[in-house]
C-alpha cells in the first residue's frame, strides 16, 4: 500500500479525481508549462501583422530604390547637362570677348577725339599766329585817297574789316579814355596837325600805345571796326568812325 501522503489541497483548486487531476493513489500531475509567445494559437493571430510588416518593408525598399533611380541622372541627362555647361561656357567667353571689343572701341573713339581736338587746337593756334603775323605785316594794309576816306567817315559800318593806313594827330589820351583807347583827328594822307579833320576813336593794345601821348602825330595801321557813339563833354552825343590800330608809328608832335 502506498503510504505517500497527498500534499495539502488548495481549496480553490480542483479536488483529486476531478477533470485534469489525479485520482486517489496517483501522483499529482506536474504543472503545465507557461505558454510561449509564439504558441500555435498566437501564430494564427499574429501572421497578418508579420505579412503586413514584410509588405510595408518591401514597399519602403522599392520606394527608396525608385527614388535613388530617379535621382541618378541618365546618360542622356548627363550628356545634356554637359552640353548645357559647354554652351554656357561658350556664351560667357563670347560675352567677355564682346565686352573687350566694346572697351577697345570706346578707347579708340576717345583717342580719335583727343587727336581731333589736338589737331583743331593746333590749327587754331596756327591760324591765330598767321592772323597776328598778317596784322603786323605793313604790306597787308592799303593806302586810300581823300574821297575814299570821306566815304568811310560817312558810313563806317559799310567798311568794317578793311585794313588801311591812315594818318592823324592824337587829341585825347588820358584817364577818361583809358590806356587802350584814344581820340584823334585823322585823314587819308600825311600832313600837319591842322590838315586832319575827321574826329575818330582808335582802339589799341596798351603795349602798342605805351609811348603815345596827346598831341603826337601818328601813322596808324588799322582795321575798320565801324561806327562808335559817345557823349561829349558839353552834354551832347556824337557818332564817329572807330578803328583798331595794330601798329602805331609816332612821326612827330603838334
């Protein structure tokens, strides 16, 4: 007879002989091992999640691969990019060359303008020198008669620019007239002071008339300026011929 006593029974557990428990006289069954996470029943419940995860991973992989494929330039795209870069480089070189040519053209124009102005200035300087030489050339002045001189005195403006040799006596050359103008009685021929009867105004360079004083008898190489009006000391007004003397020869005194 088996004398092994039964362990004390938990009142909350099935009694011996009940479903799943040993009968009296039998050894108790060992406890059931705990269920594993991936037990058969759980596998049936979890396989949709596993499949879904694999499907999602496959989609993600395919998306990454497609994105990498899209970001990887094709041979035609690479060739097009190369041609575009070459065209841009060519255009840039052409623009640089055009800019260089434009700057050279501007410099050429400036140089031509400088040369032109220098030539014009030189030509003007030469012309002025020639004019001055002509003014100082006694042979360029004409001698006229009394009648011609009378016509000039009647209408000085009609004889502007003529270069003449005239004679006279200085009647006023003081602070009132200034250093570059004097008044004289003039005529077409040399004579004594009382032979000159045409009241005239004579402009002159101060250096040319430095030695001229009132009452001098003079020979004047003049250009006709025209008519000239001025107020007289007695309160009237008179109009007389005006000359500009380039050469003044003092021949005597009154």
